[in-house]
C-alpha cells in the first residue's frame, strides 16, 4: 500500500494495528521522524500489550536524543518480551552514546550473544562475492547500498560494537569497513580492527587509516601540502565555550569573527553554526550537543559572482572521480539544499566540471587533490572543497563518509548520471579486486559508464 492509502486506512480505523505499523515504518524510512513518532505513539496507546510499537517508538526517541523517554519504551518492550532484540539494541546504542561501555556490552550480549548480524537477500545468478559489511551503532557509517547491490554481492552486516572477542564470523571474501567518522566512532574503529584481525580477509578502508581523518587532524596535516588550504581548527570543552568568558577563551587561541562552531561527529551541516561576533556565541552554542565543540576559522571562499561553491571528488582505489558541484548563495553549502534544480546556469557549470575536471579546476588544483587522496590513504573516500581566488584548494572535509547516490528521475539531472555511475562502478570494482574475485554483473545493474567522464589519475 502507498503512504496515502495507509493514511486513509488509519483515518478509517485509528486502532488498526497493521495499518499503524506499516504507516509508521514507511514514514520513518522517508526520514519523516516527527510523523512516524506520532503514528507509533498512537500504536502504543491503541495496543499497550504489543512489543513492536514500543521498540519502534523507542528507536525514534533515541535518535532524537530523548534517551530517558526511549529507555522507558525499551524497558516496557522487554517486560513484554525479554528477548526483544530491537529493545536490547536500542539500550546498547544509548549506552554507547553516553560512554557507558560496560552497560552497552551487557545489552549487546543479552540481545545479540554472537553479534548483531543481518544477511541481505542475494538476488543474482551464480556464486556471489561475499562481503562482510561492518558498521557502527553510533552512525557515522558509509552508505554503500548503491554500491553493494544485492544483484551482484551477498552482504552480511555486522555492528562492530556488538561483536564479542570470540565472535564466529560468517563466511566472507572481503571485509568492508563502513565506519567512516573518526570523530564520532573511535571506539567502534577499535572494534573493527579486532574484527579484521579475526577475519584475516582483505579489508577495504583499514580502520587505522580512517582513524587519521578526524576534522582537526586533517586540518593540521593537510595544510602542509602544496596548493592546499585548510581552516584553522581547535577543539574546546563545550562547558568552556558556553561559559561567560567563552568568547575570550576562543579569541585567546587566535580565532577572529565571524567564526564557525560545530559539534564533531555530525554530517550534512547538522549542529554547525556561524557566529557573527563574541556577543552571539552563547546563543549559537547553547543547543549544540556533545562535550566537545570545534572552533573553525571562517574562510570566505565565495567566487567572483558572490556564490559559494562546494565540489566533491571521490578517491576510489587511488583514482579521482568528480561527482558533484553544489553552488549556493549561503555559506552552508550542501547539494540537497543548494537549489541547483532552479538554476540552469549553475547546472551547466556543474556539467562542465563533471565532463572535464582538470579543465574546470586547473592542473594545479587536481595535483593538490591527488596529494590529499594519497595522504588520506583510504581505499574509498572523498574530498569536499572549493577553489580560492589564487587557485589553492580550500578543504572543507576529507574522509570516508561520502555518499554515492544516483540522482532521481528528473531529466534535469541527466547530465549527472554518467559521472556518478562511473564512480559507483569504480567502487564495485575496488571491492571485487580487493577480494580477487570479479562478480557477475549486468549493464543494468552496473550502470552505464560513459567515455564523457574519464577518471583522473
């Protein structure tokens, strides 16, 4: 049933268990958490003895940071069914986020005695390439569902924090470390390292390489490369920043205004603010989560037309692949909010970048990007950047948590399809070559590589 049909079913019978659960799940899958929460709250009221609505509601509450309310739902679910894995997993995730590692491990053991393992449904022909896809319960994972296509590979997902030291790993040809955020998931990366040692299979994205890519570490290391500029960056205790003399503390480290402040471990501009002056600091940081905040130098990277640009280049298997250019009027640039669909001139500029990266950027800039990719030493990663007026590459972010997703069916995005398909193909080939196995594939499954978007090396 469609979402509209499910809404109609719930309006007709607000207590219908199946309609409520399907609607709540559909809304959650569409990232409409507030609406999904309302639906699951109704399901809990209508069916107080059912386990699943409480587990689903608890998960949404936990994702919203409402840990106490989430734990009430998880505890209620376990009172009804002590084996409810979703509740045990939710309790474990909350404990991980709060740094209560002992409580987290106890919850993992209760719900997943041999680790939280989920197998996909392989839908291809012949013997598949078997991938062990290791993720973190805290998020910060590399979204790879467009690359690890179930028509091509057999994927088993393992949550790193849930794996006991003596875990029996499922058979696999290659281990893909999907834990990509070094600021958010340092403990998970330590788990991945132990899993990789136990696995002995080839690894994509070694945990040690990922661990080097935290924002502050990158800023300090990459600025030494020729043609590369990184903003000055420093970590402060959140309480110190929120204190009455927080602005003075930051200024004492050489920062000036405007200043960017962010909570580490978040992507897509979440919990990331621009502070215009010292008097505005307290109000801007009051709602930022976490015990640590990053102060980031604001480097004005606007072009001659006054617009802000953010290029993304993927580094896959040692080669560079251009995948998008977002152009926006505001300083916080992300493709999904840049308004590219309304500007044909900006889409034309992006198309030129995707067709010929070297011509769009300059030989000097591409050389700088190649040096950044070599320094990162990631099998799969990406670089978000802009060009400064003098030609230097200003790096915003460089790590493994970069999304490769085909655009939607709108014909306005036809010019983007070949470049993204080429990068997805490169990632698939990387996984296959690392395992020394070439999986069977079809043009429809692989996407159609185009000679118009040659990778740069």
